C-alpha cells in the first residue's frame, strides 16, 4: 500500500517536472489579427483590425497574424522581443498576405530591433530597399518571405546592414528589369 502511494506521488512529481520543463523557453503572449479591410479594435480573428492598429498592439511575446489580402504602405517594426519572448509578424497563410509599398514606402523596415520573427509574407514595390534590417538589429528571423521591386537607385530587395544574428531562410527575391525598376542586389549583407 505504501509503495503504491509513493509510486503515485513520484509519478505526479515527475509529471509536474516534465510540464514545467516543457513550459521553459518561449513565453506565450497575445495573438492579434489584421486584415486589409480590418477596422476592429480588439484585433481578434473574428474582428480583425487594420495593420497599423495591429502593429501598435505588439509587445514582447506577441504575434500579429495577417489575414489574406493586400496591405498598402509598409510595416515598420516598432518593438523588440526578448530571447524567450520574441515578437512575431506572419501571414496567416504563407504567401496570402502581401505588403505593397506602392513606390512610396518601404514594405518592411526595422532598425535597432531585437528578437523579431517575420514569416510567410510577400513584400513588394518599395520606395527604397524592400526588406531593410539595419541599425544594430539582432536575432532577427526572416522566413519564407518574398521581395519584389525595390526603389530606383542603390537599393536592394533584402538589405541586412550593420546587424547581427539575422537568419534569412527559404526566401526569394526578384527584380523587374527596366529604367523604373533599378534595384542593385537581391540579397546583400554587410557591416555586421
């Protein structure tokens, strides 16, 4: 009888230790949703908000999911995550969310940000670099992204400048030829 109780208690303790160990790592934060026509304030799946509102809600550990469609303007990452609570911005369905700078904005820009994940989004038609990670940013993960059509001049599709620990994984870049589409490089990384 005592053996059974001890065995049961040890089983419970082992389970608690296992659950605690699994819980160590990335902290779970809030998940918000944006859509091209979103006007909600809660940024929920059923009441998505605009991209600007969704970006404003981000804090360490939070995720912003972009519903399918085209978002005009750009994403400027304004917050950093931490090693255990990164900030994540991603398409709800890979390739379904498109951020179009319309030649007047940078589709993805972050400077001096840390522990940020960006996943599954198409970025296009920039006024400068299409995807710009600079200013001492670190621990940035760019996964399954597409970049098209930088601004005219010495601009690039993926620019990683003066930043460290930046992973570019399973990404694609393409530039339309012509006098109005004169980006310099598809992928460039320097000073970092």
